[in-house]
C-alpha cells in the first residue's frame, strides 16, 4: 500500500508498527481508516480514493 500511495501522490509514507492487530491509516493526523472500527483491512482503492478526496 505504501508503494501505491507513493506512486499516485508522490508522498513519503511512514509505517508505524502497532500492537494488538491495529491497522490505522492517518493523513496529517486525521484518521481515514481503522481496521478496529471496520473489522477488516482496507482495499488499496478505498485508501487511494480517500487520500485523493482529502488532497482536493
């Protein structure tokens, strides 16, 4: 996913290891996806779509 984000947006992505199965995606400190809340991992397309919406 980090490679897809970098390719589409040219952004450097920081992966931060969590504990307990946490997988959150944040943009500028704002949560755009939480595995805990959704009960699943995100699809690349939905993250890229959310990022595109937050950039415009």
